[in-house]
C-alpha cells in the first residue's frame, strides 16, 4: 500500500463521537430531533400557495398586457402626431409640384404652326387631370362614404344592443370587405403602372434627372483652358502654373478615389431592393432629430413595415446608410474644397499671367525706348561726324583762305615796306640836306673847351633827380598801351562768349549768329578802320 492510500485509510478518532453513537443505539433507529410529517396539512398549504402564486401571475400578466397596451397606444399616438405633422408638408409638396407642372404647361409656346408637340402635351395634361378626378371619385369617395356610414352606425349602436341588428352588422362587414378588396385591386393596379412607368423612365435614360446618383465618379480637370490657351510671354511661368494645377489635381484625385472606392463597396440601395430602400429613407425623413426619442420611433415603425426583417438587419442597414451618407458628405466636402482651391489657384494664375503680360509690355516698351534712344544716339553721332567733317572742311577752307589772305597781305606789306624804306631814305636825305644847309648858315663856336663842365651834372638835373627817386618806386616796370580788365569785362561780347563757352556752344552756328549781331559798347574810331578788302 502506498503512502497516499495509507493517508486516506486512516481516520481521526474523538471521544465525543463514541458518546453520540452510544446514545443513538439506545434510542433506536428513530431520532428525537425529527417529528412525524402531516402530509394532508402540508398538501393544503402547498395548494393555497400555488393558488396565490397563480393569482399573482395573472395580475402580473394583466399588468404586463396593460403596460404593453399603454406603450403601444403611446407609440401609436406619437406615430400619429408625426404623420399629422408630415401630412400637410406632403400636401404642400404635392400642390407645389402640380402648380409647377401647370405653370410649365401654361408657359409653353409653339415655335410655329407645325409645332404640334406642345398642344399634345397640354392635351395630355388635361387628360391626366380628368383621370385624377375620376380616380378620386372611384376610390376616395367610397372610402369616405363608408367611413361616415360607420361613424353613424357606431353612434346609433351606443344607445342600442349590439345583438339586436346582427344582420345589419353582417351587411356592414360585407361592405367593408368589398371596399377593402376594391382598394387592394386599385393598389395592385397602381403598383403595376408604377413599375411600367419606372421601366419607361429607365429606358429613356431619365432616371439620372429624377434620382441623385451620389456614387458617380468625380472627374477633376487637370488644368483649365484659360491657362493652357493663355498667351504667356514667359514659357517657364506657364509651365510652373500648369504643374501647380497638376499637383493640385493629383492630390485631390487620390483622396476622391479613396472615397469613391469606399462607396463602390456597396450599391446605391445599401444591399436592399429599390422599393424597400426608398420606404426606409422616407420613414427616416419623417422623424427629424428635433423630436425626442426619434430613433426609437422610426425603428418601431420600420419593424412594423418590414415584418420579414429583424431588428438587427434594420440596424445594420441603418449603419450602412449612415456610413454611405458620411462618405458622400466627405466626397462632397472634398469636391467643394477642390473646386474652391482650383478657383483660387485659377484666380491667382490669371492675375499672375496678367501681371506677366503687363511686365512684358513694360519690358518691350523699355526696350523700344532704349532702341529708340540708341537710334537717336546713332543718328546724332552720324550728324556729329558729318558736322565735324563739315567743320573740318570749313576750317580747311578758312585756313586756305587765310593763307591766301596772308600771302596777299605779306605781299602788300612788303610793297608797303619797300615804299616806307624809300620814304625813310628820302626823308633822311631831305633831313641831311636840311642839316647841311643849317650848318652852312650857323655861326662858328667860340667857347673854350671845358670837358669837366660838359660831363658834370647840371643844377636842373639834380633838382629833378630828387623827385624822380620817389616816383620810381611807384612806377610800373614797363609801360603798356592796351585795355584794362574792367574795360574788357564791360564788353557784352566777352560775357556772351564766356557763357557760350561754359555751355560748350562756342563753335556752334547759334554762337556765331549771336556774336555777329552784338555791338561794342563804344563805336570804333574811324582811323582804325582798314580800307583793305580781303
């Protein structure tokens, strides 16, 4: 035997247990603690408790039914309030649509006598109006009449016994079933006509004008035509603007593509058929968020409308629809942001292009101005070369003329010198002859020779020398016979010539014309005028 088995086999021994066993053997198999049971009395007590429990269960069930009925009536009352609020809005929308159609038909005017489509459309509108009135009389008025009849019969039945006129009530039930069957037939006919009209609209391609296709792909233009076809004088600037538009389009196109890929994971009706999805959306549109407990109300109404669908399926469809709406809202926001950014970028690009064209025009204007200045300068330089050449020719002509005049003057002066020499020789001979004649007539000198007296200073010379010494200090070095600076400056010809020289015009024709008309302050003496003709 192992150690573990030995431990389980050994029991604990206490003296109190021996005493208990001894007392139990004395008393026998019966125990003094327990009394014999009274089964009839216990059965009566159990039956009474069971009856009380059943009564309590009935009360609880009745209370639950009453609470459920109260809750149902409260929910139905809230649904009725929503419908009472929604019904006038739908009626106004119907009236507005009918008025719009009428106004559209009234505003139509034929293009000519051969345009009969407008008259056919107006006739079709009148036909629809007559059919609508006939449908109202055939369907709505019987229901209203039956409703008024039931109200009248219920008012009479309140004061009489319901079992008194059992045949009348059977007749009323038959009328109700007849009207109900008639309404079912009309509803089925309307549904078939609705399906046929929907197929015609789909076949004509008009569905996109009646329903919003929110999952259509958004295509963003890479670069506007205003920038591509713009006349930009700087190709680098135009390429930079086009690159900016491409970058903007690529950045937003990636975001839009992600959102569109998310929308493509489910169809436009979130996995349901079109009719069920439209009923779902119409039900949600009735219960706005300003109403308290709106989600619980439209979920209750959806469970009543879609009996074949569970609450979990409805909540899943709501979640998918919310996710689709959120994705569509994000898509619209991103699209609006892209359009806004493209408009801002286009405005800035147009302003930049306008400024570039203006700057280019200014550069062209400046270039033309500089070119014009260069042309003027070249023309002036050409004129200056021609003027210098003319001046050179003139100076050469004047120099040649001066040389000729100088040669003529030299010849004249030589002739005059020869004449003057002859005159001087003649006068010297005449003077010598007169001197000889005078000496011949003079008396001879009888004074004695006194060389010392002859070489000594005279008294008159000594007295004169005293005044000469004082005068010599103030006497100029040499005597000049000319004009002073004051006399020279007082001549207007000198001042005009100095002003022309400072202006650099001393050799111009204007200076010569001006100096030729100026006169000296005093007329020259007549003896200084020359009779020589050059």
